C-alpha cells in the first residue's frame, strides 16, 4: 500500500514558469552552489558568512528561489526580514549580491531575458533585506 503523497511531493511547477524554463530543481541547486561560491569569495560580502554557508541555509535559499520562480516548493524557513535585520546590509551589498546571482545564472547558461526576470523578482526583496538608513528618517 502506497502512502498518500504529501502536498510538497505532489505539487507541480506553474505551467510556463521560470522555474521550468531554467531547468527546475537541479538548475536551482547548481545556481545556489555557484552563487555562494561567489559570495564567499567576495571580500566585502564574505564577512556576512563567518562560518560559511551550510546545507540548511543552501536548502532554504534554493526552496525560496524555487517558489519565487514558480516551482512546486513552498518556503518554510526563517522570516526574511527577521533573518537579515541587524546585519547592516546596505543597498550596495544588495546590489553586489544580485550581481553575483546574475553572473551565476549566466554562467549556467540561463538566457539573458530570464536572468533579467529573475533579478527583477529578487529586487522585490530589497525592503526586507536592506537595513533602513536611519539618518534619512531623522528630522532635518
């Protein structure tokens, strides 16, 4: 007797999704590996990962990206705003990170139009990842 499939295992990607267009789960996993290689090699960004990037963190990111691109996975990791608060992530850090992601996707053969779409999706995370500039909120 077969067990009923879990919702995570029986879900399918959205038809015509970016997730499918770039190659699904295997492509996302490869991208995460290349991406974190770039992040850890970047002298400005690597201090955000003093212990490196473990398998759990990589899985969270892969799941998050997969869901954002129309894949069947459902992110259940830490709240992004809470996970990034207090780290002092600037717009420049965010831009460099997005650049490493774009480079990773390009290296893996993702067409330029899809890279642009993916980076556009990632850009929506800026408000929850970047530490607000408190001086701009102070009265002049």
